[in-house]
C-alpha cells in the first residue's frame, strides 16, 4: 500500500509536536497517525525529517541506531532526557499523543 501525502503530513505534525525533553517511539507515532506499521514512520523519517526534531523519535528499546547514536544521545541529553549508558529511558521520557489522537 502506498503511503499518502496526508499520512506523511500527519507523521510530520506528530513528530513536530513532541516537546523538548520528551521522546516518542516509532510505534507511538504510527499509532497516533493511524498507520499499521512503525516501519512506515521510519521510512518517512529517513526521507522527510530534516526540518523536524528527528532525535526525539526513538526505537522502543531506547537504543538509537548505531549511525545516529552519538548525535541523537547528545541532543537528547542537552534537552534533559534521561539516558542510561547508550539507551534512552523511554519509560521516563515518553510523550503521550492523547491530545493528538483526540483531535482527529
């Protein structure tokens, strides 16, 4: 199934809404956007996120991708996100999209 422009824009809106000091998982964004796969969010983030707070979207494990690890952890640390070793404490810093879901 092809990803629509509306789905891409919805993901972008949700990513932009994650405040400093908080994170969301790819799955969180997918669920809030009404998508069936977190992989779709990953694809959108790889292709269309240069102007977004991309560093606030993380894997559910809290372990950033190796090629992004240093940059992502450094940015999140500056925002006060709790980090233990090379993992983000997703449970402590997770953003809730409840308002975003209710707006639909």
